[in-house]
């Protein structure tokens, strides 16, 4: 494609060619999600906002893209052993659904504190739930045990080139749907979503600006950018249950090199943005999915003169799997 800059092949865990291959592979299974906009939200933000609604993706979140790419790129012998992962949320359901479509087993290690709606999704898609404690250490140990017992192929929620390539297909769609986008704002957790999106978007339009949105109670990526190395936190505290993971060695180099800044927001700002998505866009979003809007409306973004030229902003609404009981409670607080 004309105008694509070559991000050196092999420099990162994915590149534009692996992302295009992923798109060809998963196209029959994924939904090409719509882009929504609202004159009210444009007025509120003083920008043109374009919401890429991955909350309408199969499984209710963008994660199905990466999971689908990982599952359908396995050869038949590996696939026959099934797949295993550990996840508290959308990756779990996504992998279960992708495995179901391929007709193979999915073993999903889920911490006991996972949102009920996300656990229900895994069961609905036929995933075999294996419980763990909340700590990452417990999740990893139990996933390892399942792998030893079954030989199932491990599919990491984000630190995997196949996952990055799958998530990057969002950029291929979005920049075709709205070519005038000059800025992307993307939630960040483990970094799989923003890494894939950044690699594809920067290849298509090298001048595009990419910002991450992160909760203040789980601001490890913001700390990592400042420190110049991966920083992890002893504990996280945020309503955005999808944004509590830490960067991996495949995602960090992309975040380090291609993401301009990590904008952090309070949970109260996330809840306010969720409310706007419900009331104005009429779209059900989970907290992690509303954080991009929260970042664009934040004082940090609004008052930074260096970003005043960010006029056409693509916001990735990453998912819509929200526990309504928790939502009602947070609104009433």
C-alpha cells in the first residue's frame, strides 16, 4: 500500500505484514465493528471523535481478534491438544469462543475475583473453567499445571505476536473507515491492544499520534514510560477490571517507541465517561472501554497545547462486558 512506512521487519513481535495476514485469517469469523460519532461529544471535547466500537465484537470485546488469530494459526496437530490461558476477563471468553469455532478444547484459568459476567461468557462459549487465586503467580502456576496435564497450547492474553497481530487489525479497519484520523487513543493494560494498533497505524500513516489511556490506580505503563523500563505494581486499585495487567517484553518495546504519552485518569472520570457512552452514544461499555473518552475529556489532554492539533481522534471502545450490579452501585456512590 502506498505511503506505508517500513517499520523494520523483525524489530517487534508483529508488523504490518503479520497484521494483514491475521486480517485475512480471521475475517470470516470477526465482525467489522462500526465507528460511531456524536456532535454532543464533539462539542464537549472540542474535537472530532470517532468511536471504534469493539464492544460489538463477538465475545463483547476486541480480544476475539487476537484469540481468533492465535487459534486459527495453529497447525492441526497442535490444535488437537486444545488451548490454555489465564485471564480474568475478555481474553478468556474470546479464546473459548475461538476454540469452539475451531472445534477444540479451551482450558481457562480464572481468578476467583473475576467479574461474574465474564466468567458466564467463558461457560457460554464452552470453555472449561479452572479456578485460581487472584494473584498472577497463582494463575500462572495453575495454567502451567493444566499445560503439563493436557499438552494444550498456551495462549498468553497479550504477550504474544499472534495476539498483537490480531489486535492490530483494528487499525486496518478504522483507518479505512475514517482516513482523516490523525490521533488514536487506546486503553493500556498488558499492551497487546495498543501495540498491535500502533504498529499497523504507524505503518499506514507514520504521522499519526498514539496515546494510551490508563487508570491512576493502575498506572504502571505511565511509570514505565517515565522510567524507561517495565515497572510493575504490588497492587492495583481501579474499577477498570480489564486494565490491571502489566506490560510484557513483547509489548513494552512498542509502547516505549511508538506511544507518545500515557494519559492517566481517575476512576471518577472513567465512570463519568461510561455514563456519557450510555446516555449519548447509547452504547454499553465496560469501564476499560470508556477510558479513551475519559482521557480525551481530561484536563491533562484538554490543556496540553502540544496536542491542540489532534483534531480527528479515533477512540477504541475496547469492550462492553460490564457487571451491571457493580455499575449501578458505582453510579449511586
